C-alpha cells in the first residue's frame, strides 16, 4: 500500500520448491520520502518448511538518497545476505539516481565489507 505521498511498501508472500526443501518466501519493498531524502529497500526472508532447508534473509539493497536537483539524487546503498551456516555477506557504496517523468535509473557501486564481491549495479524503475 502506498500513500499519495509515495510512502509505503509492497509486501509479497510466495511458496517455492528448491532442491532441499519447500519454502515460504516473504518479500518487502518499502519506500519513504521526507523532503529531499528518500529511503528504499528490497528485503527477503526464506523460511524452510522441511528440516533439511536453510533459513535465509537479505536486504539488497537499502538505498538512502538526497535529491540535489529534481532529476539528480546522490547517496549510498547497503546490502547483506545471510544463509544459515555461512558467514553473512555485506557490501556498501555510493549511489546516484537520475529521475525522468516515468521512472528513474539508479547506479550503485558496492564494495565488500565482509565476504562480498564488488558489484556495479544499474537499476531501471518504470512507472506505468
């Protein structure tokens, strides 16, 4: 659900069958804007329905942006993946977003903090 301000979240629940177990997958995509600041995220939680399955979660990414000018925002992104039995993988880095009338393009440059491979991401968001 989203307010007229654009603040809100999309929440999804799914079921899936992997090679090790059946899972319930929960996803959340929150978005909050206050003045020139915007926070967005993508979160997931995998809950195994069988004993051989493994718990997993992620935030990928959480992005905080400051709007410098209507089409341009700068800030940073953070990501974490955690799979039961393995060390968590963390990454952080700068983010730049360019908005256009029907969406935006965001570039994230994530460097590893722990157990993470460096990533350069380009995300296209379109509203229709």
